[in-house]
């Protein structure tokens, strides 16, 4: 591997051509990567086993790190889904002719070189490559040490496919795991167009502090579900259980249940399935009383200030009791990371107000926050969940990885 600067320069050079690849060729490459991932699953799983062996089984990141034959099949399916998406490039977003005869056309174009810094999630390597290729972008990947062997194996597989198709392999590059590589990436003005951190709040804060390149924040999810006074208890139990326990290590998992005080008698029922999954609950004073002797004592604890506004990524959840709808909205506004928020309610006016007033990338009524996912939203896959408002928000698919340029056509006009 060459110097970090040479890797970045090679990627930037390759980016000039990737946006002009024929879309049929792009689809063929992605389908070939999917086929090879399945055919060489043993190689990927062997590398992944090395990473998994170095991580504690009870580490919340372990589930995100671990690959399996089934997960590789799912990754391959996502690759094929992206291959089938229409190209987001060269789309006319706006067109007009001015009074002076100038014809203006606003056309979608790639971002250029997309740098992605991520933690122990090797599936991200496949997702980022697929989405960037489909949207005409080159990719610089900076994975963490936890998934290094997996990422090396995956990038090697992708590059072997690119070689077979005669495409410059520098359209995707993996940087070393050391801090020097991260520092050079974050200061690579002129070589990298945007940085996307995908991981926990600590990673996002680090990138925000040190990057001199524009960033799109993704990943951190402090998600609430509000059980409003009119909520259906059976529906509530199913939604809360799914949002919390489907996969605890992902960013759309439930962290805090907010409940109206008049529905506290329903709390033992709402949490019954959580007990079966061994979820530790940090309950405020009123919720604790409602659950005392109705929830396993070893799993029930008193909430402290730090249990609100925490992304647990584990079998843990806090409960906040509120006296009113407005108090629920205030609590969510105070502690939300603006990722995914939900209400369980049969009151249409309350639902409408919640959907309008809650500020988050995805806002749900009577559904689990587990659906905040690019594939679930029909985007094929995602490069992350953007929690900011500039450029992109929510699951970022191929459309969100483009910008635009103005094409101006004239016949000799000059400005006076």
C-alpha cells in the first residue's frame, strides 16, 4: 500500500471517470460482486472470525461486527437491489429559458470522492461501495481496527471484480487503521469532497472537531417511543418490544419509552415481552412503582439523569413518565438525536400534532422505529441515516449521494 496521500490522489483521479460509467456496466459489476460474495463467503467469514475473536462477546458492537452466511446472502440481495435502481445521474431537476434567451438546466451529478469513517460494521463496506458506484462517486473507506480483517477481505473481493470488468480499482480504497490515516483523510482538501462518519456519538464528535472537509452526520440514534394516553396496549407492546429488541446494536433501536401517567397501570403489560428478552429498565420514580413486583427485580433499576439521552446499543432502556402531551414533546426535544421518534396513539389530532412538531429525520405513528433503514425505505441500501438538515436527512441512498450543476446554453449573450 502506498502513502496515504498517494491513495487519496489515486482515488480522486479515478473519480473523474466513475461518473461516466454506463449504468448497465454498473449493474453488472454490482451483481458480480453479489455473486462473488456468496461464492467466496468462506474467505469473508474466515477474516470476520479473526475480528470476532478479538472482541468480547458481550460487547454491544459484537452483533454489528459479526457476519454469517445468512447475513452475506442479505448483503448480496441489497447489492442486487441497488443494481436495479434507476441511475440518479444526469437527471434534469429544473429547466427554464430566461428572457434573454439563455437556457438553464439543473442536472444531477456525483459528489465526487466520498470519504466514510465507520466502526465495527463490515457490511458498511459493501453498502458504501454499491451506493457510491451507482451514484458515480469514488470511495475512500476508513474502517476501525475491530473489523479490519473483514474490510480487507471485502475490498479485495470488490477490486477483483473491478479488475475483471476493466474498471480502475482506485474507485474504492481502504485506508490503514491508524490515526495518521484518519488525520490525513480529514484534512484532504481538494482530494475528498465530503466526509460521512458512520458510528456512535463519540466518532461523530471526533470527525466534527477535526475535519476541514464538509461532513454529513449519520449514525447516532437516541430514539424515543411515546405511549400516549389513548394508545392501544396490545399494539404498544408489539411495537415497543420490536423497537427495543429486534437488534439492540443498531441506531434505530428504542432507547427511551415515554408514557402518559394515566397509562402507568398498563406498563407491566407493555414491558412483559422485554422481561423475556432480559432488558434492563431504568425507570423514573413513578414508572418504577408501576413495575415494582411486576418486572424482574434484577432487571429493574432507578433511572438517573445519565439514562436519558443515552444511546444504549444494548438490552437496556429508560422510561420517562409525563403529565401531558406537551411534556412528552419537551422531553423528546431535549434528549433526541433527531434520528427516529414514534408515537403510539389512537387520537388522530395528537398523532397529527406529533408528526408535525417532532423534529427528527423519521417520525412514526403506530409503528416501530426499526423501519428507519435504507432497504426498508426502498432505497436498496443506505450509506447511513443523516440526522442533520443540510443536503440530506434520513436514510441516504443513491439520490442523496448526488449534487447538481447548472448547464447554461446561449447563442452569444453578454451581460451588460
